[in-house]
């Protein structure tokens, strides 16, 4: 499968069409961004690590009964995926307080959230991805009530599956975002799951092993990503 036209260029990935109208190629770049893209840097191996990390996670989720757009790993930085009609709302699951939740509510970072919180955000960089709720989704026609309910169900199922994977590897899955789309009328998990879109802390030290290392200028970004990948069993080389 070969890349044809560039369809979309995001902060860290480029999407290409292929000769099959139902399939796309995701290219994972070495770019890393923060502050809505105002700060961008490149890190060697990042595209490769995230591509293989994402393929590994999507495979695990498929095995658990969560439909994903993943078709095949094509190269170190490219993956073949189904073309989805993407829902313009992202789902966030929070197991512990961190990031924007701490800023909004003033709660202590690391507070265990039981039950986990389910948040929704409109995917709109120009508006800084504002937080929304289920009523907004229905009123503005972003996603049907039925499909949103399925997105919520799959998000919590993914949390159960992934929390165990990371816990077994000595890591805390603090929070993560998921993006969904429709494929032949069915809700399917799209985009990616990597340390770019999740928070992962070492169980013993609480060291941050995700993109917060870049956001907070802690250093060692790729080393942390590779350590997480190694612990959960991703083959990088």
C-alpha cells in the first residue's frame, strides 16, 4: 500500500490517502507539541516509538472486543488504517486528578478518582478544545445519543483493559483521551493511543512517563516513552 495525497497534517501525524478509498496511511512524525502547537520540537525515534506503541495497544483493545481502525503496521513510522467519519468530540477518562482537572477544581494532583471521571471535549484547536457535555453533542448534532453512549461504554472498557496492562508493568494510567469515528455506521476507535495522549506515572516513584515531561520541561521524553514501551512488551527494534 502506497501513500498518495496528503489528506491532513496534525501536530504529530500526517494522514495520506491510498489507492483504496476505504484505507488511509498514518505517518507518525518526530514532532512534539505543547500549548496548542505554540511550542514544537523534534525528538529522534519518537515517530517510530509512538507508531509501534499505538499498534500494540490497538491490537490489545481489538482482542478485548473494542473495534479499532488499525489494519496493519507498514513500517517503523507508518500504519494502515480504516478511513473513519471522525466524531468531532474526544473522550477523556480520568483515574487520578492531573492536568486541567487540577487547574479547574483545585484538587490535589494524584487524587484517586473513584469512580473514574468521563469528560468530553470538542476537537477545535482555535477554541482550545473546550469542555462540553452530552447535551451539547445532541443539540449541535456532533454525535447521536446512541453513538455517544457506545463511545462512553468503549472508553470505560478500554480503561479496564489498559489499566491492567500498565498496572502489571508497574505504571499508573492516570488519564487518557480517545477519539472515535464511524465506519459503516459502527462506532470504531481511531486516531492513536500513546504517551502523547495519556498520562502514565511510575507506580513506585510517581515519575511522569508521558508528554508532561515535555510540557513541564522535565527532560528525558524519549527515554520515558521507550521505558514504558519496554515494560508493556512493545518490540521497538
